[in-house]
């Protein structure tokens, strides 16, 4: 079990030493953190189209897919998070930086 509380992503996942032993879990946390950063507009590196990234992140967060090993639901399950609760916490919060040109 991984103790999860996303430190960089509004307190949703907190990682422990388990990630050092399981690189695939570290990758899953990184994917989840990146999606949340794209959704919130808090990406640390410059990306070409933040509005498109936000839309894509929201689509991924809202997906009900359980088959793909990197779907939102699958990642949440692997990190011992309830996907519905995590989704609600992420999506109900307004993005920290509103996109300059909403599409």
C-alpha cells in the first residue's frame, strides 16, 4: 500500500518510501501530478497550448476507463485512492490560473 497525499497537487497524494521500491508507482504519481498540473494551469515548464492541455487533462480525469494501466481509475486504484473521491476533489476546485483564452 502506498500512502498517498499528492504534495505538489493540492494535498491529494503523499508518497512514502514505497515508491522507491516500486518505480511503476512513482511513474503513476508523476502521471497524476502532471494531469493535475495541466488541469490547474500550474505546469512548471512552458508548454505550447495550456488550454488544450487543460481540456485533455479534464477528459482523462473524467474517463471511466478501468482497462488501461495508465487510466485515471487504474492509477487511483494502484495508489490506494478512491477514484470518485479524488476526481471530485480535483475537478471541483477551480484552476489556479485561468487560461488566457478559453476555448
